[in-house]
């Protein structure tokens, strides 16, 4: 058996790191994967995470029992509060079913499979472009994936007209995936006024909104501002799905901690929805991991740690924003042809540079700069020290 099995290709994003690791050049730069790095190029464990872990380790009552299928109750409550807001009517009316899942990816997968089993419409509209894992997650969950226009390469901004047209033409009831903030890979988000128009269209066509919130706090540095679009939808009384990740905003990547929340019409519906989510989760992985949920719960439920977290989070967001300014200034100083102002207009972890696959290939070969073939660079992988090298590579790519 398996003698004929084909070698699978590397993942388009994670494969960039594989190639980077094999490169012996000392000037190499990995701007592929969206993972935060310090100014020294090192992964960062937040100080509040260390403190929470100390508290957990020093507590002799902590045991390693299985969590329930739906995960840690205190974590679930605090996660819903974080994304929907403490004063959210949906939470107060107990209309939200929240289950702890394996980070953002697992939350999307569980939500997708729940919809494939229990929702009358099996089509999900995802933005074009979107995070490369989205179409795969939803297809394997049993949904049928279509796209809506999102990005306009000619303006390097939102294709708002195309978005409204495509969602306007979607069959009533279709599911719509929306990036809550810091759209990956484009770094282009709708304005609040545009979100309001999207919300009205979604509700008038009875589309079902499914938010992917992987960057709360990372876009603007404010947890509240980045949750605004989700809160607009959660506050209008209609249904809303949200997949939350703590990978980036708490730096808990490998702990795989996240949550799926489903806002329902009544508390009775929410409790039946939760009972069905358990039937999705049990045969998939039985129950979620304990450690990451305890860390998040400790931080979110302690006002001192929470405040410290918001400061550290803002520090990460601000460093990324400062990388944007520095990169733009470096290109302008070199007189690199073209308008590069989108570098500071886009938000979140990534800049969608507009460089094409050939230029990306050139930069990898000649400058050992690694990024995804769509021209996305992770701003979090840059530092003041490495920006000149990137600017040289980009300048050469567009002038050679
Ligand atoms: N959704 C988007 C848009 C992302 O960019 C990511 C990670 O990069 C995820 C979801 C999920 O990540 P994780 O499963 O590590 O939470
Ligand atoms: O950089 C990105 O867009 C993501 C990062 O288990 C990622 O693909 C990497 C590993 C993982 C989840 C997300």
C-alpha cells in the first residue's frame, strides 16, 4: 500500500518557512508567515503570559483532567465578552453559544461543519483574495465555497462596489465569511460606514455572517476598535458566527487556543445549538487542550493582567505600524518608482505590496527575501535593521 502515493506540495504559506530554513545566506529575511517578531527578530512570549503561567504552576489545586467537550467555561465566557463587549445584549440575554476550539482554524472548521449539518444553505462566500486556508477548511467541512470581489488591484483598496454587487446577487440565506479586521492578505478593511452598508445588505438578504477574528487588537492597537464590525452585527438582533483566535493577540500560536461563538435569536436556541456543537466536536478531537485556555482565562479575568496585556498588545501593533512608516520612507529615499503609500494605508500584520510572482521570485533568488507568491509581506517580521535590505530588494525588483 501507498507505493503509488504522490508527494504532496508544501503549504503555500508554511512552505515559505521551509524554503527559508534551507537557505544558508546570512542576510536572509523571512517575511512569509504571519508571526510576530521583536525588533531583534525573535519570537515574543508576552510578559502577562509568563505571569499567568507562573500563577498556574504555583497553584497546587490545578489538575490535568480532561476539559468538557465545549472547553473551559471561564475561558468561553471571557472570550465572548472580549469580542462582543461586556455590555452586549446578546450575552446578557444568554443568546450566545461559545465553545473553545483549536485556535482560529479549529473554530472555523467546527463552525463550518455545524453549518453543513444544520443550516439549509450550504454555500459560503469568501472574499477574493482571502487567507489560503479558508477555502480548504470550508470545503472539507462540507460547504460549497464561492467568492465575492474584495480587493481592487488598480486602487490597491477595497472593491466596495464589487463586494456589494456580489453579495447582492448571492442566493438568500448564503453564508458570508467576513474578516473582522486586518484582512489577510490585503491589509484592506472597510470603513465603519461601509461596514454599516454591508450589515444592511447582509440582513436585508438574510445572509448569514461568519466573522473570522484572528487579529483583534493587532489592527489599531485597540481591542474595542477592532471588534467594532462584529459588535455592529451582534447588536442588531440577528444571527452571527465568530471564530476567535488568541494566536496573534496573545502570542499563543502553538497553544492552539480559540473560540467559536454563535449568536442566536433566543437563549433556548443557543442551548440547543451548543448541544449540537458537542456532537460535531466529540468525534473530531473529543475535547480541547487545557493549558492555553487557562492562560487566556487567567489574563482576561484579572483586571491587572488584562490592563498589562492591552499595553503589550498595543506595543506590538505600534511596532508594526512603525515598520510601515520606515519601509515607505526607505523606498521614497531611494526614489523607487511607483506609489507606495498603500504600505501605510493598509493595516494589520501584512502589507499586500503589489509585487508580482516574478518579482517575488527575483527577491528570493537575488536578495534571500522570502514572502508568499502573491506579494504579501509580514510587517511583523521586519526590524529597523532589516528594512534597508528589504528596500534594496524591492527597488531592484521593480527597476530590473
Ligand atoms: N484566519 C486568518 C485570517 C488568519 O490569518 C489566521 C492565521 O494566520 C487564522 C485564521 C488562524 O490562525 P490560528 O489557527 O493559528 O488561530
Ligand atoms: O501567515 C499566515 O497567514 C498563517 C499562519 O497553524 C499560520 O497561515 C501558521 C500556522 C498555523 C496557523 C496559521
